[in-house]
C-alpha cells in the first residue's frame, strides 16, 4: 500500500505522491483503470453513433489499452471540458461512495442496463467513474 506524505502550503495541507506510488484512489480506494476517452472532431473508422448520448464512439473494443475516441454532436449536453479534454475512466465498486466530496461534472446516469457513470473534475481534468452491476461484463456496446 502507498504511504502518502503530507505537505503544508500557505493555504492547505495536501497529500504528496512519490514517483513510485499509485494514485490514492487506486492504492486505497480500489479504483481500477478502464479507459482513456479522447475527444476528436475527426470521424474515425468503425465509430458508432449513440443518438441518446449525442456522440460517436470508436476504438474501445479494439484497443489493448482502453483507448476510446469520442466525437460529440455540437448540441451534446455535456460540459465543454468533457467535450474537449481527454478523460480517464475508472471502474468503481460503489459509485455513490466514489462521488462523495468530489466536484461533479455530470451526475450519475446510465449507459445501459447494469452500467452507471458519472464525471468528476480532478485537478482541472475530467474523470469518469463507472460502476457495473454484479456479473456485468466490462465494456460498452451501444445498441444498434
């Protein structure tokens, strides 16, 4: 387990992570890497349109590293930072607990049966939190 040190600045005490340490949510909270979502304006091979979410998605199923490309409709109802800045996605066991005390960009919603997601803002970047019902396979497969 990681041992974070504390550093006091003029305005606050913060945890300081050493180079060899895992991020606190991973080391202590049990969050697991799921994907990196990269916004794009360019159509990508094999992208699928998800009309209820107003974006195209591609790459996740074929990427060994969980790289997912996202192309948003102009009127997609997401904060601008979600549509323009790459995000990292983590699988969590308890979405409500993972959201406690966080700055929420998009409140919990469902991508389909057994999948709940929310976006938070961490250090100026969007982070997606995903919870799957027990037995649910990890992955996103939009309905045709």
